[in-house]
């Protein structure tokens, strides 16, 4: 495999993926075609193509290089994520030993993403070992962005920024690496700098998938919320975040749920886009009614629940309940969102104070485990700030012991969520009767 291969460049660069057309019956080419079929959602054809690769001339000679990648792809197509992760890690390590740089980076990216999907930062970190060999993040495309994102997910945004900027300085300014810098700037509280960075690099994602283009705008929206710039946020929602998207692009799950996430977070911050906020939510929901599944994301499933109304809300609540299993965090958050936004009328815009108070005992036992729901810290912020709103709206303590318990909950919440330089967090200190955050 080669990093110059158009399909590999497309997949790692987050561009729109189309079916890869092999130029020969070479097993590696057939593997790439199988991967492209999985990427566009055709698992059946992916498995059929894998069998073609395994029966092709040259498979025995290429078997040592391809067997683990092929196994990982087969497990992915069958939905066996744990087995897929293990196979891609083996493929990346074996490719590193054989100096097959493209396969090492490609397999590592697959393993890192699987670990991200199953909410295991430890496995994300373990999967990056091939990227640390021979300082490959400074010498190879895409490697810096992959490693940087993992470092950010581990909580070291300063190191992650250094990794990404070194890669960019070396000429590897692919969209994912640029995106990793935005994650870091936001986490470090450099909000205006982050907003400028995202605007400056919009051109880099013009050829990317709907997800990547709208994901850049999602991050910009988060910055505007921190900056309390309601006018700019409204313009972004009317424009590149949602309003200006084509009908085809609005069918993208991540684009539609991303705008729901932004609207909820803005509302929780007290930034209301008048009736246009509800209009954007309704517009996004109509693209999700038929296609959304809870298995895509627990975090974004809860964003859908917050805004859903009528028959779709009832249907969605049933689907959420069916997916709870043993996940007490997910169940608690479903119950809390349903409680707060249950008696608000069809517009679900004005929950009563009692709703917020009734949600407190639901979220307190799981408040410090919201990260178990997956997604990135930035995508989870809407849920974390929903928990924060419940803490803020709790009635005044009637005893010193209740006051101590409330203060403890607020302290833990701030330790998990507070970013420097963002005035939103001051109200939590005021709730405690202390000076604002420093």
C-alpha cells in the first residue's frame, strides 16, 4: 500500500468516500476496494470482496502483510468491534516491522477510531505505538493528526497541540491534523484563537465529507457560544452549519445531530436564537426521523431526545429504552432529559423549575461518569452542561450538610469541565457563594 494511493488519501483525509476501483486483481487493491465498500455502508459486498482478495493470485505471497488487516475489516463488517480493534493493532505493528508505512498508518487510524467508538481512551493510546516509531509523526502524512487527537483525548492538550503543529510545519496539513489543533485550542481556553483558526482553514475541508465540513463549523459554533456571540451563532446556523447545506448533505447523521447539539448547548448557556432555534431543530429532526439509530451515538441520541416532539419523541424514547442494557449512566441521562423536557409543551423550550429539581437525584449518582457515554469531550459538553444546569437550578440547601453536599457536587463538576478564560463557569462559584473562577 502507498500513502499516495487516492483511496487511502481520501479515507485518511476525511474526504467523500466512493467505491475504490482496483487497477488489478492484486490482493492489496482488492482489500482497498473491500474497505471502500465498508466505508459507504455496504457490509455484504465488503465481505464478498474480501473473499475475492483471499482467493486472488498472489494472496499467499501477500498473506503475511494483509491477513490482519483483512481480519479487521471482516470483523468491522460483522459489527465485532473488539475483535476488529485487535486485528488492526496487529496489522499496524506487523506493517511497522516491514516498513510498510501506509498500511501502518491506515491500520492505526482504524484501530484508534474503533477505540474512540467504544469509548476506551486506553485502547486509543495503545493503538498509537506504530506512530511513535522513528518519529513518523514528523515524517509521514496523517500520522501527526492521529496521534495528536489521541493525546488530546487523554487530557494532554498542550502536548497534542505541539504534535499537530510539528506535523503541520513539516507540510502535513491535512484536515484531521488541522482539526486536532482546534480541539487543543478550545480545551486550553484560547477561544478567539480557535475561532480564527477554524475560519482560516475552511478552505482545507472544501473537498471533504459532509461530516468533516460541518464538523469544522460545529467547533466554530462552540467557540461562538463561549464568546456569547449570539448574532454570529445565528448566522452560522443559517449558513454553513446547517441552513445552506443541500438536501443531500442534511441527510448526513452527524450534520443533523451536530446542529441539535449546538442548539441545546446554546440554550443551556442562555443564548436563544429566538424562534429560529426551534425551526433549525425541527428541520434537522425531519432528516433523522426515518434514519437515526441509537447505536450510532449515545451522546447524540440524547441530543435528539431533547428536541424530539410528538410521535417521534415517543418512538425515540422506546428505542432508547431498548438500548440501555446494563448502562446505568445512559439510563439516568435518558430519564433526566425526559424529566426536564417532559411537561414543556410541544416546543420543549421552557421546562419548569420543578422538572429541573426532579432530575437532580437522577443525575447525581452518575454525574462524574458522563464520559462513559463516548464521543469527544467537546461533543459531550452539551450533556455535561445539562448536568451543570440541574446543579445550578437546585433549590437552596436547608442545612449545612446539604450545603456541603451541593458544594462537593459543584467542585467535582468544575474539576471535570472548567476551561480557563470562559466566564460561563463563574456562576458555579457564585452558587457556592465564592469569588468567580480564577
